[in-house]
């Protein structure tokens, strides 16, 4: 059970890193309209 949780946390961490890198590399308006970006990341300033 614990091994599974560790694997999941690791995967989520990697996904969050990739997503963050993608967002910082690409200009925001070019990715998607505001509606979609608000859905995916509600509290980004």
C-alpha cells in the first residue's frame, strides 16, 4: 500500500513539474483561451 502511494506521489510530482515548465515556456494566450486556463489552474497569479 505504501509503495503504491509513493509511486503515485512521484508521478504527480513529475507531472506538476512538466506542467509548470510548459506553462513558463509558452506565453499564456498562445496556449488556450482564458476560460480553459482558469479551469486547469484556478489560483494562478
